[in-house]
């Protein structure tokens, strides 16, 4: 895992500029607000949303196998 420090309005560039992550703000409670620019064909989800998507896919696959 690469760990980087950035300040508000600083960016991280991934895949030769295909994905750009910008630190939009840092709140007093320590939460960080990020802006992400990426091509439309690259899905971007918060971790809890991706876990839910994966769980639903897994359940749907098991249901179709059981039928």
C-alpha cells in the first residue's frame, strides 16, 4: 500500500492522469472529503457500498445455481 500525505486542493494522479483524486477538504473530526475524476467505465464506490454490491452478486449467483 502506498501512503501519501496531501493538503487541501492537492491531487494524486493515477494511471498517467486517467484517474485524479483531489483533496477537497479536511474536517475537524478528521474526515477527508475527496473528489475523484475517472472515466465513466471505471466504477467508484465507498467500501461499504462495494461490499453490499459484492454480497448481492454472491447471493444472486448462489440462487441461480440452486434453481
